[in-house]
């Protein structure tokens, strides 16, 4: 299985809502990533979990909260988002460990904040 | 900080014509990726170039990597309408210790006209 899955595909939420995005892989990868992609821009890394240890892009606001329950699952908890957080959220996974490895991307979640 | 520069950013081609997209990056890297993205969709991996002099071809697309010049090219041969999409190059960048993230170019929006 070489697939990364993401749910939901689309999400519309108000600024006072709490929601979560989910990502799953069964490739035995030990690194998982969240990227954010605004319209007509390239993806930018938000968070990395490698062997379930979190590394944060310090520019990401605290209203985004990642969680890695195990090496196959990755969540992104959303709270009190702003309209400018509307974007495509991409999950990726890679082998992990020392060195760079190819990242495999999921289909993405299109988030709209109203 | 690593910079990845693509040009052109916009490319309008006629069907049947050839063209090349260029990707320059500012630091040493032995690995470079090319992705395709259709509107509203996730990233589709096209090529993974792993070493200096690497050349890969798939259909009408051919990618090459010159690590000494820090340059990769994506050559389009006899373009067809189905190739219309945004094309990104990306490079692995060290992030927070032993992690790596992808740093993307701004993307090239390719439109192939009849």
C-alpha cells in the first residue's frame, strides 16, 4: 500500500468552531508532515513528526495543533481559525530517520473558514 | 536560507511545440523533485532525480539534474492540452536538526493551447 489518505476532502468551518483533519499511511513510514498551500502559492511546511517527535515551523500560529497518536496516524486540530487560514492542507509521509527521503503526498483537505 | 527559483512562472504554449522549464536552487543538494498539480488537486510526483547527471523521461516530459550548476530542467516535447497544469520543482532542506522538509519553487503555470 503506497497511499496516504486524508479526511475530510472538504471542510467548511466558522471561526469559533473546533475541527480536526486526519491523515493515515500504512507504508511503515516513520515521518509525517503537514503542509499548507494557499491559492497560487507553493506548499509550505507546518509540522513534522519523525519517530513521533514533533518539530514545528515557528511561523505557524497556535490555533493549529498537530497530534501523532501513532506512527501511522496524524491529526491536525483546528481552533479559532481565521479566514486567511483557508487553504489546501496536505499531509505527506516518508521513511524517516537519518537523511532525506522521498515524501508521499495525500489528496489534501480543502479548508474554508467563514 | 535555501532559495528555489523557477522560470518561467507562466508559460503559454501551442500544441506540438517544445519548451523547457528551469529550476535553480541556492545550496548543495543531490536530490530534486518535480511535481504536477491540477487545479484544486494535490501534488502528483513526476520525477525524483537522485544524483548529478540524472535524466528521466516519462511520455512527453523529460527531467535532468546538474548538481554542480544547481540546475534542473523539465523539457516538454510536442505539448498536448492534457499537459496544462502547474509544475513545481522542490529540494530537500534540512529542518530542525535531522529532519528534512521540501522547499518548493513558486511553480510554473503551463497552458497548452490548440
